C-alpha cells in the first residue's frame, strides 16, 4: 500500500512504465469527466445549430495556439531542458525557461488581441454554411475562448519542466481540472448564459488546470523564473530553430478537426454529431496514444542525448508494437459496440435516437484508425527526441495539403461519413510518412518491429470483431425515441463477453506473446535505462 501511495506522490520520479500508467489513469479519469461534459451538452443542447457554433468556436483558438506556440511550447523544450539536466547545467536550463516564457507569453498576448479583432472575418470564411445567428454565436464564443490559449501556453512550458524531471502528477491533473470547470460552468450558468456558460467554464478551467496545477508543481521543486527578453540566448535561439517548423507546418493530427468542421458546417447538427463521435473516439486515443507518447518523450530524449542509439531504436519499436497491437484489439470492440455505446453515452434530453444512429456510424469508421493515431504519436516523439522537427513537419504538411482534395472528394460523394473515411486515410498516410522517414534516417529500423506479433493481433481482432458484431444482433434495436437502457447494456455485455473470449482464444491459439508483453513492467529493450535508474537511486539515496 505504501508503495502504491508513493506512486501518486507529487515528488515521485517516475520510470517509463509508472509514468505511462499514471498518465493512463489520469487520462481515463479526465475522459470520464469529459464524458459527463459531453453528456450534459447532448442533454441540454442536443445536436443542433447551437452546438455546431460551440464546437466551431474552438477552431480559431486552437489555430492560434498551434501556429504561435502549439506543441512547440513543450515538445521541443523538453529535449533542450532534458539535455541541460543530463549535463548538470541547471542554471542554463532555468535561464532558457525564463526567456521562453517571457518572450512567447508576450507573443501570445499580441496574437490573442489580433485574433479577437478579426474573429468575425475568420468565422464567416471558415464556416460559410452557418446561418447569421450561428455565425454571431460562434464569434461570441470564440472571443471568450481565445484568452485561454495564453494559460495553455505557459502551462505547457511549465509542464515540460516537470516532465523533464520525471514528475508527472501535476501535468496529469491539468486536463482533469479543465474538464471539471467546463461542467461547472454549464451547471452553474447554463440557464442564464446558455451555451456560453461552457465557454466561460473552459476559460476558467484553462487558468486553474493546465496553468495553476503545473505552476504549483514547478514551485514545489524550486524551479526559478526571472522575466527575461534575452533573445540572444543560444538555447533560446536553438528552441526557436526547432520550433519554427512546428509553428509553420500543419499536421493532419491537428488540422483534421478543422477540416471536418469546415465541410460539416453546411448541415445543421453535422458538426455536433461528428464532434460527439470524435470526442468518444478520443478516449482510447488519449489512453493508448497521448498518454504513452507524453510519458515516452522524456525517456526517448534521454536515450538519444546519451547516444544510446540501439536502446533508443529498440525502445521506440517496442512502444509502437505494444500500443498498435492493443489498439487493434480495442478497435474490434469499439466497432462492434458502436451503436449501443453511443446510445448509452449520449441519448437523453434533446439528443434523439436518430442522432444516435448517425453518430454511431461516424464512430464506427473513426475506430478503424485507432492504431494509426496511437502509433504516429510515438513516431513523432521519436523525431522530437532526436532534435529534428523540420523533417517530420515538412512531410506531414505536404500530406495535409495533399489530403485536402481527398476530404473534398469523399465529402461530396459520400456526405459527412466520407469525412470519416478521409480522416482515416489521411492519418494513415501521416503514420506511413513518419515511419519511413525514421527508417530512412536510420534512427528506427522498421524491420525490427515485431511484425509477426502485430499480424497475430490483427487476425485476432478481425475475428473477435466480426463475432461480436453478429452476436450483438441477438438483442433487437430500441425503437426510435423509446429505446431501452437495458437493451443497450445487454448489447454491450454480449459484445464485451464475446470479444473478450474471442481475443483470449485467438491470442492463445496463435501463441501470441502480447499478453506477457503488455504485463511487463520493464521490457527487455530497457536494460540500459533500468541500469541508469538503479545507479541514480544508489547515488542519490532515494528508495526504489
């Protein structure tokens, strides 16, 4: 019990395994709260024009954050800060931290003011299918949300400091608090402010969650900050050099939501239903891809900075294999459970069974790309750990530009569901490009990926998914508007039991190593990391 509680201690320095586990737990909690948030929105506002405007209102703030600072705030900073720590240059690390915070916060403030001014023009251009009332509401909500990006930026850089020290608890709490405040805003101010209450909640949540939670953690470990505009600082210039490709490049990982909203704006409720499906799909992405990638980056960076290239390549390959194999199996369950899951999660209040059926179709097709989203997050972080942001961002920007005609073609030929097809295809191309570039750069060998085990997991997933889908038909569909929660639960239970049995049998018959690989605390590819951690424990007198 003492060992378990130490795992959640703010000052506990995590291993790759414990960091991933902690982030998975907190991400699951965050997504659970996020479910409550989405369920409340569906109940109170349904899937109509107001929700379309609310979802669309996040586009410009997301774009500002991505272009001005985005992932560059923390991703590239982690590599630099981790290198300074490895070289025992704490003073240089803190100086770089101070310069980046000061300069880029000023840039974010200016960017926020400019985007506040030009919000109406952006909304009319981006969402040309909106009615005048939707456009006015979207502009109002966007202007509320824009200042939150300043808190997200500062919180992202401070979180990077904590991650570099292998302290994961405070950064993990940020999303939890953010979602709690969105719900709080809706519950407290929903009747008086309408859907704008959610935007005010998001603004408050960005202050308390990503910003304050990380700042409190940094203060606890004595991280120093002094306002500084010393742009001649060599480390700051290195950060700028590494960050510019991330700022100027456009990854489909981020642009996918923007593109989906742009095309779906022509139909009332289409943005809302796509968003409900994508947000539920984001739960396994966050657990398998985001949490694993966030936890892995400091360890990838450490191995690369110490020039342990074989361990670096083996660690990345092992992470991709385990995340991808688990994603294949999860996809099988998600596709089979799509309709009862969506119905159970969302149908209440103004969200009807017709909305359920449409949203379930989108969720079904999004689920196909779970392994693609999860694996690409790890490959991208392998590049960032190696200090190369230009190569991947050039590649993914080209892919994003090349994907735009595909989104247009599939949308005009298959409707909104065609956007889900395009999303899956685009992220697949994104993953392929990153994997091939890493292989070509001889950072990661694709031949050393455990392909046989991935094939075993794929075969098992296909059979388990098909059986589960057929078995689920034994429970009749609920009647429109009068569906039974009991029927949804029965369907989910049948799907889950069938899926679990088929997965267990399939992996056993194929003699897959995956169950043992997923249970290993320290994979065989981590020996050098384990030795280094043991030496640090002995040197510092910490209890393992």
